C-alpha cells in the first residue's frame, strides 16, 4: 500500500507539501534543516554503505525503523566514527554524514506524520544539521570587522547555538576536526552538556575515536558524548576521493 503521506508530499497544493517545503517548494521545514544540498534527499533506500559497512548499515536500518521511539522515548544518540585502514588512512568519505542525515530525514517525515495526526504538534523545526567547523567559524566572526559586523555575527552565532541546544534531533557533524580555543571549547561543552542533561538526542560524526576526541577537546566533552550515544564504526575506501 502506498504511503498516504508521500502521496500528499508529491502534491504541491497540499498542506503537508507547503508545511514541509514552503509555497515555492524551496523553504519550509526541509530548508530549515540546514542540510547541505549534496545530502538533502538521503533516505535509507539509497544509503550506499551496506557493502563496506554492513554493521553500520544494519544499525541505521534498525534506528530508522523505530526512529520516533529512539529519539523521543529511548533518547538514544549515535556516535559515528572512522576506523582508518590501509586504503583510507584518514578514515574520510565512508558515509558517516550520509548515514546521519538519512536518519534526520526519516525522523522529520515521521514528525510530520505525528503533526498531521495531532499526536505531537510541530512548533519549531524538530531537526537541525550543525557542522562543527561552521559553528566555530560563526563563533570567531563575532570578534572581527566593524562593531556592526560583530553585532550581526553575534546574533547569527547565538541563533545557531540556540537551535543546536534545543532541537529534538541534532546531527553534530565532524566534531573534533581541529584544535579549538579554550573559549570555543567551552561553547561546545555548553551545547553538548545541555543536550545530555536535557536528554535530547544527538547524532555525532567524527573521523576520530572518542579517545582522540578526549585528547583534542577534553574529557568533559568526550564523556558527555559517550554517555548519550552508541558508538558505530565506519571503514572502507574514501567515496569522495576523485579518480581518473
């Protein structure tokens, strides 16, 4: 039987379509996820990790199958990390971000279903994608340029920070990619500690193990991440690497 919600989302005049994509098809909840365009339409049926990472694929499949329960009831997050191998010593391009956004997309669809059934109203976008390096860039921008530029940058940064702290399901991408200042590390800790304390579900991706995260960002952050997630390893060739 065809999914009625998917039928409605294919009709640009329907309420679910406009709520999800906006009246012009370029806004709504889908745009506000902040997901990069290359990952925008990731779903389980197109997730390309089954061959290289069957255990990770099985985990994502299981999570997607009960995504409302895992996010809202069990509040189980995930820590997707890389296991370097001879053909990929940096552990990059193995599908961690793709897998994380796949879960995010499925959760948003199920949240829309809840909203339409009057089971749980959507008042703010329930999902958000936040890349750690983008967050750090926004933080640093507050201290550069003219006073007006700094004010605008500060407003933008704190808007991002508030969303990252409060959203139902956060994908925190590429944490611990580089050393950070003490002040930015404190900002990261505040976000992560708030989500841990409030039991808000988070999916982290990193090219590092939790031990390496502890080395770079400190034990406080690593322990919070460990306490709120299940670790899932990714390995294999770098799918993003260009070849002739």
